[in-house]
């Protein structure tokens, strides 16, 4: 597809690495293309970063037809820029689109526009330790009518944001509260899709946990409130009595690319990794009898985030004395090594831009 390019007349001053934070600054350009049932995807364009203009009846504003992705471009020590498993994001986006009745994007077209856009914004990829260029592709239904139905028109956008190191003061284990009231998703719902609606539904529990001094909630399944699902917006893994356990992809859990990568790294290193149902009762028994050795969340933003304390029904349990565990540290070092090009990518996961 022909991608038209309009360069900005007012390039921005790039922020200092120390001020980056997450999602506060945006690059000079954005990618956009539109979809209609008649034309398919059309009008692919890279344009100066600007506000969007939407019809007040636009589907997304009323019925929440929105999906997104999150991946990073990493600056290697040799100055080159690379992506981590971008095809995984593209495939997952299409699975999300299918669930929400949004149009899919042919994989090679999605790859082409993503890499062209990153090439255009490449110099925005920061080089300070732990920093990266966060890419946020998103798609929304954009019919100009209040009728309720699968959309006929959609818009796909990619924006990019230079982001700071997640761990500025070293890796600090987080405190997590097990949520037994609100649920994030149910099987048959949209839990496996990366859609904005899942986030809207989970904010209340997150707020409540924060007020009590916890950084995230650990979600239980929506039917029985019995099985562990995810932690905040990350997948979760436990090491119990030498075995690494992560909730299986039951339909209500987001299939994280970091989760998948952790499993592959661990298996290659000879660990036993089991994807299965893990009940909160089994977990609290392991916390009580001391067999819970490590716990961590995993996702693109933090890579891995060690859990130092879990609270369930008002009872607090320390995990590994509140310190990062050996497996958690090894995963962090292996994945970040590959992502920032510090160690050879023996998995073939990186794509140079
Ligand atoms: C994006 C996301 C994850 C992590 O997925 P990655 O591909 O590893 O970044 C986990 N859970 C939820 C709910 C998410 O939205």
C-alpha cells in the first residue's frame, strides 16, 4: 500500500531522559489509515502528530469499540533500533479485532506500516539505560450513527512515546491485593482481547487497592472468584515448591507476549513450567506453609515485576522476604538483555528497523 508522508513543519524538542515517565511525551508524527466495508483499508498516511476529529455519534464514544496494542522499540548499544516480537502483537491485535467486530489488518500490511512508522520516528528512540520508544497502535469503530451493530467504518492509528526506565531506583517488589469483589473479565467475554473496555471495568478495584497502599490487584476468575487470573494489567507467575505455575489461557486472560517469552526462556533453561488453573486456596496454602518461593507479574512495560507482598481477605503474606527472587531476576536479565541487544538473541525474537 502507498503510504503518504507529510512531515511536520514544527519538530519538537526531545525531552531529557530523566523526565520521560510513561506516555507523557509523543513524537512528531503519527500513522493513520481508515477502513470502510466498501473500500477496505485506505488512505494510509504518516502525518504530523495532532488531535483527532470525531463525529459526536462516532461508535467508539458510545459503544466502546476500541482495541489497542503496546510494544517497544529499543535502542541497542551499537545505536541500532529493534522491535521485540512485533508479529505477536500484530496477530493478537487481529484476534482482538475479531472479538470486537472490528476489521482485521492483513499481517504483512500491519507489519509494513508499523516498521515504516518506526523508521520515520527512529531518532526519538532514547538511549539512556532502561528507556525505550513505546508504540501504541489502536483501532476504533467510527460509524457516524447511533445504531448498534458491527461497525462499517474504522480508524487505525499508531502513536509513539519515548518512555523512561520502569525501574529508576532499582527493582522494587510490589504489594498486591487479591480482589474478591470486582472481576476484570469472564470467559466468553473480552478478557483475551486487548480492549479499552476491560480497563474501564478494572479501574475501580485498582483505585481501592491504591487507597489501601497496594500497587495493583490480583484478579480472580469472574464465575467462582476462585482461580487466579492476572495482576493489574500484567500476567502472573508463581514458583511453588520448585514448580513454576502460571494461569492457563482460559479465555478471560490476556495472552501476554512477555508471558509467552518467559515460558519459553524458562523451559529452555530447564525449568518446569505448568500452565493450569491455580486456585486462591492453593496459593494461600502455599503462602502459609512457606512453599511459595517467588511471585511476579510480567508485561511489556515492566518486563517482570516481582511481588513482595500479597494480601488476601485482610491477611498479609510476605513473598521471599519482600525481595526479588532468583528466577525473577534471571528472567529480567535474559529478556532485557535480548530487548536492548546486550545479549545474543538466540530465539530470533528481535527485528531490526
Ligand atoms: C497487555 C496486557 C498484558 C501483558 O501483555 P504483554 O504482551 O506481555 O505486554 C497482560 N494483561 C493485560 C490485561 C494486558 O492488557
